[in-house]
C-alpha cells in the first residue's frame, strides 16, 4: 500500500512538472488531487525538496536505462556503434522528456552549486557510467592523442580532477589532458541538446537533428571515431 501511494504521489508530481515546470510542483496541490491532507503527505515525503530529490533519482535512472539499453543493443566490440547509439539515446530521451531533463540539467537558481553527496548524485553517476566506460575503451585503443598535461593550466587540472571525483570517473591513471578531451566533448553534446530542449535556436531552426548530427560527426572525429549516419 505504501509503495503504491509513493508511486501515485510521484506520478502526479511528474504530471505537474510537465505541465507547469518545477515551480508548479507543491505538496499541497498533490495532496488535494489525491484527496489527502498536506500533513498526511509528510508521512511519505518530509518536504518538497525530499520529493524533488526522489524525482531526480527516478529521472536519472530512467535516462541511464535508455542510454544503457541503446549501448547494449550492439555487440560489445562495436565501440563506435555503441557510442553513436548512446549519445543519440541521450538526445532522444531529453526531447521526449523536456521537463524532466530541465529538472536534471536546467538552471537551479542564481548560483548553481555542485549537488551534495546523496541519492541524486549517485543516480547521476550511474547515468554517466556508460559514457565513462566507452571513453575508457577509446583511451585504451589510443584512438586520439590527448593534449599534454603541460598544456592544461593548474587551475583547470584541479577543476577536471574535482569533476572526475564527483562524477565517479576512475581518473587515477588518466591524464588531465584526457579528462579535458572528455569534458570538452561532453560540454558540446550537452550544450547542443540543452539548446534544442529549451528551444534557444527555434527562431532560426525548426528541426535541429541535422545540426546535431553534423556536430556529432565533428565530436566523434576528435575522439578517433568514424561517424555513422542514423
């Protein structure tokens, strides 16, 4: 019974999120829709923040499953194909779940701070693990030549190492140059998908798939991967 109620609460919260954005999600509105009192809802979630963390975990795991399913649909030795499929799956999920993507990757306020350790960060690490494993394979196969560590400033090295630590990337034996390549590629993919999800280029493009594929081709080339059209 408790599990069913938890699922219903989160289903309603997700609906409110998709209809009104994160600002439209409130425990009082959810309780009213369920025929409960707001204090009754606190038996399941101690606060709105508690509910939103639970939603983030669900969405990260849903996204991770979509990426992992795309990755595992191809033979393990087909690293190039798996990388294509995983990156396209990331975009596909984002476009099909814009509000959910916004909660995970959108602005968090005037100053965005790294998420504290906890279930949401652990879920984000599970999502990232597929891409980390593929990047490791490309490194092991020497597909590309990372920049020398001397070309990376001390401050950037510090930030890259902090990024690797927080996201669960096993960076002990990975150069800062390799981390820089990984970060650069991720920023380019993530930035393009964000611009599409939030419609920042809608005034010039009514369909961004061709731009995404063009940029994907450039990103993959930098990683030593031959582009394959969908």
